[in-house]
């Protein structure tokens, strides 16, 4: 009897392995894994410096936290990736609903940090709901945009209203960086769904007007843009140190016996400016490697989107890819001095619990939607 039971268990496990893991784009899987591994290695370089700057006795405090969140992220991403298409879509929709509710809670009851209400403190853990809004928004928007005429559902209007609600919440915090990122994601999805350049141009005009209003009414937005346009007009210490770290790294980085000096004076070395630390430590080659991994994600995901006729999958893949690659572009652009300073992490590489777990959710959903399916 025991042998029969074991044989049934083995047969069931073989079916699960054959059904659950078949069709994944291995290039995407490897790219995500290498980004996570790179982030773990860089946490050993940037974590102790960050801990020393703020007076934490344990030099590996941020490294240990990074490892903990990375393990949670891997488990969560794998769990989501093994879902079928319908269950994964429901996870995305529930994530969007929960994120909207939590952002409202943060606006009403959350602490104000540097003039913004973006965080919730739950059981000793700081949660930023807007990080999870991005993959949730993509799933709901893709669901709306995939509505067919025979469904008699105004999908386009519903998508516009969803974008308006999410924009209002992000601008109320205020978080102009996340709002611009969400706008870029929405524009890509709208274009992929078949809408004309006229709509995209109108969206760009509205976004520019909102950004101009933010420049006029929000002092921190105005200060960052002014510092970017004219570094002598304010404190450009962070971006100057990041540029110095990148230039000092050279092609191959520092000698193993030579301690990089610039990262010790670089604020947020383990989060916003981890790319600068990477290039200073290991040279231009690791900078190119990071860019190449995001390029692989973009190319493979676009190929998967073009290969499917399912409008939900096509727009969802495009939106999730835009969320990852646009965020990476903004972070790296800030590090190399091409964009104004903005507190935005480098996906799967920067330290940060909310950002990393949200990125894991995004990666898991992308693997589900980009998965090859039998005809």
C-alpha cells in the first residue's frame, strides 16, 4: 500500500512539473535571477557603508535585510509565476484594490516624511503601497483594454477613470516620480491597445501641464529641477558624488586591496545610488552587464507580446515591462546625471522591502503572461 501511495505521489509531482514549468521564457528567468544575485553582491559593498553613515553598530544590518527580502521576493515571484493566467490576473486585480485602499490610509493616517505621506508602519515594517500599485494598475488596465465590443463594457473609459484615480492619489501624497512612471506605463499600454498618437500626444500634454503645476506649487519638485538645470543653484552633492564614483571606477573597478573612497561619502549608497557604487567597485563592465540584463528583459518581453493575439496578455506584458525598464532607466539616469534626482530604486538591485517585493510580484506576473502556451 505504501509503495502504491508513493507511486501516486511521484506521478502527481511529475504532472505538476510537466504542467507548471513548461513554457517559461528561460532568458527572462535567468535575467531576473542574475539581477537578484547582482543586488545581493552589491549589498555587501554598499550596506556596511550605509550602516556606518547613520550610526548602526551592525555593519551588515542592511545586507541581512536585503537577503531576507530577497528570499521573500524569490518565493513570492515563484509562487505567482506558477499560477495560471486567470488566477494571476485576479492576483493583480486584488493587488490594485488593496494598494488603492492602503494609499488612502497612508494619506489619512500615515506619518509625514519630508513633506509626503507615502508610508505605513505595520508591525515594525515600513510599507509603501504605491510600489504595489504599479503591477496592480497594469493588470486592471489590461483587463479593461481587452474588453470587446460585444461585452458592452466601456473599457477605454474605465481605463481612463482608473488612471485618473491613481494619478490623483499619487499626486496627493505627493509623489511626482511614481506618477510620471505610472503615466509612462499607461501611455505604452494605450498605444499597444491600438489607440492613435493623437491620444498619446494629449496624454503627454496633460502630464506636462501637471508637472508644470507641480513645479510651481511644490518646493521640493522645483528645487530638484532647478538643481538639475543649474547645479550651482542648490545642493547637488548627491549627483556630484555619484558622478565621481562612476568616473573613479574605470573599466575594471578598483584593485581588491584598494578601498573605494567615494562610496563612503555617497548618501543612499545602498538604495538610490547603488548603480554608482557598482561601477566604482567593479568598473564599467558591471554597469554594462546591468543594462544588458534589463535590455534582455525588454527584448524578450516585447517578443512575447508581439507573439500573442490576446489583447489582455499583450497589454499586460507591455505594461509590466515598461514598469521595470522605465524605473531602471530613471534610476540609472539619475546616477549618471541625465535626470533630476528622484528617490527611485533600481529593481532587484537596490535595498528596500516594498520596492523589492513589488518587483518580485511584477516579475512573477510577467513570467505568467509571457509564458508560451499550447495552441
